[in-house]
């Protein structure tokens, strides 16, 4: 998700186009020589599908015919869920639940609903899981994700914090919590949680880019540049990273480095209006008003409205 909230320094400079990405299904890393990570949905799938017991009657020696059929449907639904057939998984698990109520079956179906985008139904199943097994941490995580996707951010935060008190190795959970912190403009909280993402998965899509953006907001420009340096190695064709790094360089008055990065961002996307307005400031500080005004005019023509106000004030 792209942000246009003004980022200010001094009396007049406006940097636009710092980016924020809450990654549930984000772009994969494509740097040469860097192992591609699977979609974060696969990490949710692993938590919700692969970590649960293989049997819903593991402590029972002999099963009744009804229990045997419930078990068979549970196992079939589990296989379908692992293969990505969430609709088929839901159908089998629903039939299993009609025969025998079981917390593991509810939870598997909850994650199937979650991955199928049926967030309300997912939350209902996680609630049923917690009714039967109140301390089930995977259900707390799944419910937190479902609540986030339903835009119930306050309750999502409660669940995700409770989950992370018990499990500190889930990068997805940290990423969701970082997004919540960012939305309420608690940048220190966002920084802490993006660091949690990176600590657990240094190749998590957009994690370094997002933490760099947060560091820009906190005026930790050197830290932002360090994060961007790593991000650009992982995703060398991501225009956002160059724009974010250049913005930090601009505030540090590293104008030549900023110019190079804004040029790269524009090379990657000639219609990147945010990069034009930002590059205009570099030209301005390098005493090239003509080039600055040209960039601001280009930015305005691409729909960046603040560029118009800047031209009124600084261009003749």
C-alpha cells in the first residue's frame, strides 16, 4: 500500500511516496543468488495445517464406526488443505464435525476458511476451537489474522500480542502487529515488530523496506539507509526502495547519492510521480532551479498535487 502522507523537514520541504506494505501476499524476493521465499500465506498455512495432530483420536485405542468416518474425513480434509484445495478441505472437515465435534477439526477448517478469504467463518471456527481448548495458541494467532483482515484492529492486536507472548518465532504475526502499530502511528511499536519479523525471517518480503520506512518516520535516516541497502540487494528492481533510501539521503544532505537513487527509481518507473517531486528538491539544493522546476512540473502532471504548491512558491 502506497502512502502519500507528507513527510516534512525544515519549513517547506515535502517528501512524498514513502511506502508501507502490510504483507500477507506480497511480492517474492527475486535477487540473483538469493533464495526465494514462499508467499507469507504459506507460512500461515504451515502454522494452521502442519502443526496440528494427525489424528483427532490419538489417545483412543478403538473407534466407533462414526468416529472412524469422522477421522477419515478429517484426514482427507487435511490433505486437501495442504494441497491448497481449501474448498474441498472445508467440505470434508464440515462433514467430520457433523459426526464428531473436535477442536483440531475446527481449527483446521478455520485456517482453510482463512486462506480461502472467508474471514468471518474463520473467526467463528477459531472461537469454537478456543471454546474447547482455551489455551490453543494457534487458534489465537488465526483469530488475530482473521480479525485484522476484518479490520477489527484492536481485537486483532490483543490476539496477536497474546500469541507472541508464547511464540516468538512467527514472522507473520510480527508483521501483522507491525501493521497495526503503523496504522495508529506508533512508530516505535512498528519498529520493534518489524525487527521481530527480520529476526525470525531475514528474507521476509518487504520487511527491510518497511523497517526502513519506519526509520525514516523516526528520523533515523542512517538506519533507514542501512535497511534499504539490504532491501535493494534482495529486490534490486523495486522502485520504492530507491525512493525511500534517497529520501533519507536527502535529509542527510547527501545530495549526489540521493540524486542517483531518485534517478534509479525513475528509470524503473518513468511515471513515478513521487520520485520526480523528491528529485526536484535535490536539484533545488544543488542550485539547479531549472531542473527542479522541470521535475516538479512532471510530478504535478502525474497527479502529485503538492508539486503545484511548490512550483507557485519556487518557480517563475
